[in-house]
């Protein structure tokens, strides 16, 4: 028996002559945290707006909790929660007034579903009389999530929910999502942050409106089939240029203070790289073999 919360089949969407998403198909299991991972402009927001009945697809079919996304859009709106990327609550209403408003729209009350949002809302409840526009980024995030959950949705859609918030708030947010998952909610979340991919059960890597890979984060990184080197010297800019000019270089990408490098030759030794960099007058040379992360895999898929 199929146990899917979302079924997407051959969905496309265009804006004029521009194709935003191209023939996308995948399923999301019930109570799964599923990540749409890709840079700005990849098509993540367009797909989420279609899934939340805000846009009509040009082609294809979507089934959400056994309801048709087009024919049953009114029913669907009562069983989903949606948190857009941009803070869209009422800035001049207080925390409590915003939550009350969304509860009323869905014919419920804060009291009725308080247990569902308790872990999240309790952190901002001391500021319930503060206007939403005066909250910090992390507190706005918690309020928006509380409002998206107050009617006890079966499926939660989050469009780049951690963009623009600090690292601590991002970590707290994902801890909250894990707790919501245990309460039986299916979660589809989009993010441009590759490091958040590892926090999902499965991810779809999306670029230019097309799905490049769908799998568990671990399986995606295990499919990276080249030896990956992490390299650092005193002069990062010069290192980047010299590695690009190395005789058999396959890929050279900057990752913070380090350069991630792959070679066309599988038999390349660390000492060979070091010798080359010494010839180029580099100092404090560090070279080690590392395991690829999601971003390495994403970049490699884009090269294919």
C-alpha cells in the first residue's frame, strides 16, 4: 500500500517564455522531512506555490493527502500549513493578535491546538504583546511557524524558512521541525543552504527548474565517485589559480578557507600536489582527502 502524502507527476510551469520548473516528478512519504535543495532561481518557490494551491501548474498532476491539487484546492487549504520565505504576518499586530487571527480564519482557537505549538510558541509567549514588526529574525520565524501550525495541518510547507536568521536560530528551527515530524506532520522544506540537506530524510537537488538527483543525503554523497582533496595554503587566491592550471585538474572550488579539488587521475598522490604547490612558492601547505558533502555533489552534477 502506498504511503505517500504528496505525489507529483510531470509538473511544469512557465512565466511567458521562461520555464520555471520542467517536468518534475517525485513523491513525499507521510511524516517525512523532504528537502528541496538549490540556489536562488532554481524553481523551489514556484513548486511550493503550486503545492500550496497559489499557482496552477502548466502541465502535470499533483495529489496531496488523496486530494487533487486543482479540483480540491479548497479542502487542501484546510489541511496544509504554509510559511513563505518573506515574513508575511501583520507587522502592526501583536504576537498574540497574529496567532489569534490565523486560528480564527481556520475556525479554531489557540487553546484548542496549543499543545501542537507549545514548544515553539512558549519561547515567544513572554513577548505576546509586542508588535510582530518589532521582533528579531529568530522570533519572527517562530511566530510565523506557530501561525502556520495553529490549525493542526497534515502537511507543512516551508519556503526558505531560515534565510536571514542567525546560526543559533537556524539550529533551533531544525530541532523544532524534528519534533513536529514526531507528531505526524509531513514537512516539505526548501533551502539554499546545502548544510541543511543532511537534516532531511530525503532531498531533491534542483537547478534551473529540473531535478538533478533525489535520494537520502547519505546516498547522494556516497555516489560521489572521485577522490576529493581539501587544500589550504597561505595565499588562497593564488592557490585557486595554480590549481586551475594543474595539468590534470578536474574541478577546483572554493569552500571557506579551503579549496576542494578533484583530479582526472585516480592515482594522484598527496605528495604530488604538495610538490607542485611548493614549486609555485606556496607555504604552510595542507592537503588531505575528505568525504564529499552535498554541495560538492551538487556542483559535480551541474558539470555533467
